[in-house]
C-alpha cells in the first residue's frame, strides 16, 4: 500500500557530503571486479528540524551500473543539491519530483531523499519502518558471498556463514565459475536456501550452461544478462526451470512493470539506491505484491545508515524472500553507527528509533572521511 501518512515538511538549510573509505573484512569479488575498500558517499541534510542522514551507494567505478563516486559527487554538488536548496521547504515525498528534471543518477537521488526523509521523521518522532509500512520487527537475513579462489574455498566460506546462522546463501557466479561452484555448495550442504547472482555476465548464447543450473533447485538466478536485455531475459526465463530474478534491470517502478509484462522475471530484487529512493522502492513492492511477484531487498555493501533503512524496507509484507540484509560485521570491523546491525537467530532487527533509527558515531565518521563538502542556502 502507498505511504499511509506523509512526513512533515522541513526547511532545508544545507547538505554536507562526505566520501568515506571503509576497509572490507575480506575482498568482495563479483563477475565485474574485486573490492577491498568500500568507497561510499554519506549525506547529512541540515534542516530546521535537525539533521538527517542518507547514503549514496555508488561504487568507485561504473561497473555495476553507470553511476560511480566521482560522477555522483559532481552531479550532487553541481545540480541536485542546489535544486533542493533552491526549493527550500519541502516534504520528503517532494524530493523525487524536484529532482525529476535531472535524468538518471538514481543512487544520488536516493541518498539525498533518505537524508531528507530521516530529518523529517526524526523531527516528528516517527520510525522509518512504521512510515514505510513495515509489518515485522525483524527480518530473515541472507548473505551474499563473492567468488572465491576455488570451489573448496567457497564451501569453507559458506560453512562459516551457515555457522553464524544466515538464513539464505547467495553465491556470485560468472562464466567458468558457475556449475562447479554451485554443485560444490549444494553437495556440501544439502537443501539449504541457495541462489546465484551473475551480475550481467552472460548472454543468451550461454542458455545451455545456465540451464545446467536447473538441477540444483536454486531459489533463483539473479541478473544473468545485461541491464537493458528485458526481451532476452524473457526468452531465457522460458528456457529455465530456475526462476529468473532481476536486479540491475529494475531501475524504476516503470521498468518493473515492463519486466513483468514481458515475462522477463518472476522475482524482483529491490534496491532503493538503484531505483532512486525508498519511496520508489515501496512503489515497486506494491506493484509486485498486486501482481503476486515475490520481492526481496538487495544490498550495496551499505554502511549502518543504509543497512538500517534496508531492514525497515525488508519488513514490508511483500518481501517474502530473505534479502541481502546481513549483519554489519559481514563487511566491516568498524561501522559508522553506534549500534551496527547484528545477526540474531538468522535475523536482523528493524530499528525502532526515530528516522532510520540509528545514531552516527562521529569519531568513526571522521576517521573514514577522505573528502568533504558542504553547500548551504
Ligand atoms: O548484485 O547484488 C548485487 C554488491 C554490490 C553491487 C551489487 C551487488 C552486491 C551484492 C552485495 O551482492 C549485497 C550486500 O550488500 O550484501
Ligand atoms: Mg545482484
């Protein structure tokens, strides 16, 4: 259902943007590359109702999507933040509308919107989960595991996460590191909840290989083909018994509706950053729920800011599959919030504090900051 009751308007006084470098506990390898440090932009909205926090989930390079840190930094400071400050006073629900004339840059828009939303909800004393329509106080936690040195190393990694209690395992695949890796995990751990993510590494010419995955009873295969391959995904989906789930392709509610109309996917991964914000994410949740399509919450190696907001989003009723909403320590030894998300019985808690429900650790924030810029009205 759409947002039941809109948030308060706030007078925007300025925005502080910071680039942070957070070391990862271990390298994270996907079909598009390896990361050892998470580069991320943290947004602080300065308002008459107090500060609000958001996170721009771009990576350092445009490998997952066309967005990347320096491009995000530039477009935010040159166009998006000035447009918001120019408008002055607004409700969080108006942020997307003010930013709509600027094409693309959805992760930047999402981070700015979250900061305004957090400020507004904190000023009213409301929790983000309650505002978005959360129905649960905790959500099952899945973990995304990067490509390892070899299948044996992958089995070791999966073993560790299962021992911690993760409710669902996702492994990254790419051509040449697909069937044997998946077989090794299935053989080692039996009927665990298992899915794979290709991050666009295949083409339709690989359909025979991908069909070999059918024998592993996977929950889904995520984004086998390119972002704009909606028709090819529909063709592939007809070939596979494994459900096709889209991540990169779903950049908006419109893209989700198109994908469903074409039969490109039977499950959708929702990431607020990729779709331009938590409100657009709720719109996709709503349309999928009406269409009987399961959704789950994806992750972008979020700091404690995005991790808290993702837990709230994941508690909406249509999120019927475990998301990539892992504990903070899956990626970080030190987070920038005072109470990083922890795994409890395979779940993470939906914060109940005001706004995103977590407090920033100012010392950690400063320690990880490598660049900083403030624009005021
Ligand atoms: O495709 O889901 C993805 C991380 C960065 C970019 C893309 C993806 C991922 C993940 C990690 O799989 C998910 C997480 O944050 O736990
Ligand atoms: Mg993915």
